[in-house]
C-alpha cells in the first residue's frame, strides 16, 4: 500500500509533464477549469457579492481567483516535483525568449490593436448570439460596457473597478496564458498547425461564463496564440492578452472616475 501511495503522485506528474498530451486529456485540462469557475461563481462569488452589496464583477473575480490561483499553485507543485525546488522550468515551454526585443514589441502592439479593434467590431455579433443563452442563470450580465456594474452607486462601481483591475486586468489573464499557452499548448504541438487552432477553440469554450462570445473570441485571439506557437515565444500571447485586458480595465476605471460612463 505504501509503495502504491508513493508511485501514484509520480505517475500523475509524469503524465502531466509528458511532452505529449492525448486529445482527451488536453480537452479535460482545458475545459474543467472553466466549469469550476462557473460553479465557484454560482456557489460562492455571486452569493458573496450580493451579501456585501457589490456588483457581479466582484463575484466573477472571486470565482476566477478561486480556480486560477490553485492552478498556478499546481504548476509550481509540478515544478517542485520535477526540479526538486519551486520552479516552472520543465513545466512551461515557449519561455526561451527567441524573438528579438524589437520584433517582440512590434508584434505585441500589432496583436493588441487587432484584438481591440476586432473585439469591438464583433460586439454586435456577441449581442446576437446572447439571445440564445438567456436561459443561463448569469445571462443578465455582459449586455453592455457597464453591465457587470449596472445598478450600483458611483463609489461602489469605482471601488469595484479599482479592486478588479490588478486581478482581471493583469494577474488572472497572466495565469491563463501560463497555463493554456505555456503548459497546455506545447503538449499538443505534435498536432502541427492544428495545435494553435485547437488551443484557441478550447480556450474560447473554457469561457463558459460568456458562451455568446465564442465565435468572436476565436477570431480575435487566434493570431496571438498562433504567433506564440509559431515562434515558440509565450511573451506574444501574454503581451496581447494581458495588454488588452489591462488597457481596457485601466481605461474603464479612468472613465468611471471622470464620470465619462
């Protein structure tokens, strides 16, 4: 029994750190976190937000933290098992920084512009698809720029934005990129050019809390994920994802503080 208990964690570590993940395993590792985030929101985030009288944005931030922070801890645990100390070496790939700094900056700026312009252009399509998901218990959010904040005083909305900015604007999208593009994507690279396609589709599906954005999310995120795979440089997808989220969160906070929205 003792030997079984000792080898079982090692088998799990070996399977997760294997250079190739099977398609079923990759699908599970992509989608289960999204389901857990929705469950955390419905069971903890939303009730807590309602109890303290704050917008649903706080509830979603709580739910994301409850799932993504343990995922980051899990990656560090894998690194400790693999390296003998806390490290992400051997756990994450695409971290060798192959692109020259000038090329990296130019590409990230282009990807940020693409994601923001296309994202806004496809907003009407999101509203169209949203009509098919009115049965969801959280479908009453996401219908406007301030939908997650509507109905609250200006001070509460501003406080919510200030609290969420470093979370949903920076830290949480960074963890997502480390997990989805640094850990999962390289382990399906044996699929060739289909790897970034699958990564993009599964990442869009992972967002169970906004399924009406599936098509637009595939379109505006794919270039960043493809370039990260093509150049084996995770900084590209991090720059695009964190860059856009932090810019939008910062601009939203400033606009709200100045009573522009």
